[in-house]
C-alpha cells in the first residue's frame, strides 16, 4: 500500500493538505478516495475546481472611498469579461473586497481575514502608502502576493519584495512631470500642500527632490492632518508667500477645501496635484472652480478611445459615464494579475503565481507597458499630465 502512495507522489514536496491525508490517524480508504478523485481533488489556497479567489482590502467609505470603490469596479469589470469567456482554464475569478475606510489597522485586520479565513490566492489593490506599508512585512512573511497596490511611495516600489507587484509609476516620476511642466511656464516659486502622514510625506520628498535636482527649493510648505479639512492656516501661509504654483499631495476633500480657501484669499497660484488626489471627487467637490487644475496621472486617459487599452476598458465598464482614472488603474492591475495566472503553469499556487508574474518581462497592454523580472517588480513608469477644463472634462 505504501509503495502505491509513493507512486502517486504523496511525499514531503506536496501541499500540506495532501500530506495530511496519509497521516496514520486518517483512514487509508479515505486517502485512496482522494487519490482516485472520489473524495474531491486537493487544491492550493484560493483555488478550487471552478474558482480562483482574490482578496482586496480597500476604502469603500471615508476620505479616499472614490479610489477604493473605483479600483474595485475596474477590476471587477475585467474579471467579469474573463468569466463570461469561460474563465481561466474553466475557473471563474472571484474578488472579495473588505472595507478598511483608509484605516491601517482595519487594513491589517482585513488582510489577515482574507488570508486566513477566505484563504485567497492573492491580495489586490490596497490603497495608500499608509495602509500598504504595514502590509509589506505581512505579505513577505505569509508569502501571499500583493498585486497593484495604489501607492507610488518609493519605499513600496523600490524595496525588493518577492511578493509585491506594483502597476503604477512612483511619486518621483509624477513630481518630475509636475515640476517640469510648471518650470517650463516660468513658475519657479512652487509651494507644497501635503497631508501630514506617510502618503503626504512621500509626495513631499518627491517634490523636494525634483526641485533640489534643479538647484531650487520649495518656497513654503503647508500641511493638513489626515481626515481633516482644517486648511485655513496652510492656505494663509502659502498665499502670503507669493507662491506662483502649489502642488497638492492630499486626498480630494482637503484639496478642495484648500483650493477654495486660497482662492478666497485672492491667490491666483496655479494648482497642480498628484494622481492620488482622486480626480473625480475633486471635480465633484470644486465644480467649475476645478477648471485649470493640473493633475498628473499614472494611467492613460480613460475617456479617450485613442489607445487600444482605453477602447477595451470603455467597452467593459459600459462607456465614458462609468470611466475614471482609479477604475482604469484597477482594470490594468486586474489584467496584469490574469497575465500572471496564465503564466503560472499547470499548477496554480501562490508561488507559481509569483513566478508567472516575473515571467511577464515587458508586455504592452494596448498603449500601456508593464515590465517585471525576478529583480524588478516596479511595473510601470507611465505618467501623463491632465488639466481640468470646462464642465469638469479632463484634457491632456
């Protein structure tokens, strides 16, 4: 009997679930049923005969809810298309999303639940450096891959972590694009309004570096606490400085409050912002006051049909009225995840998924390129610059 088990490959190299089936406390008959397929096959985490389960902790409520909701919507739009076409090897993709409201402790608790209770194959689309950074050691220790975190913090992008795959450009690339654009128009007195947390400080560091490389300094700084719109002091300080331009590194609610406050003080400074502001929410909060605001973007214009990726995306989400930059980012990250699954080989596990993602090399998704290797998981350096026009329309 034991030699029969050996021929079936039931040894220490197999998944724990299958090795446990030969434990002396289990019936040998039960073991044979499993081997024969009568007791059902044994699969890796998050994988069954007909389902592949992915987990996401993201803000569905709170100041950054737009980013979390749209990231989720974009991913689900892509997964739905895959499922309608028969799935991947007959398996349908399932996304479980838990609301963390942008709170790091909730994010960690959600992640533990997704890994340990929902038993997901991979984690997906966490939002913000303040929630992603604490997860870095968690995913490395648990060996559960995280794909498409929405953060450009260099500490997340540039750290060599086998289990983290980024799909967006870093804040440094965004800062370079914003600073270059402002300086090209002779706007050299640049101020920074940032959120006083890890997200905002990452933006601060990126802008400060871009300015120093040009032998310039940020003229003055203004801050706001997370989940606060108490911006009057920062607006007054920056307005009095005579700044010609202000770069914003905060979510939409505090950004909108700041723009209204500084305009009320008579400042005509050009307003520019990082992509993580939440473009759709900013327009909604500011209305026509958003006109002329420049925002760096890390995905192609989702409302355009110029690129193959955008055309595909618009078809999947149901048209321009359902499109957004954050949704496009979720769509891209989902597409990357699927590419990794397809390259995972005959047996899909967390480890083979990581191997599959590293095998991608450089791939063009239709006007947007992603590059991975065993030593580089930074994904993309794509940065575009948009300006908000009349009626809240985004233009390049």
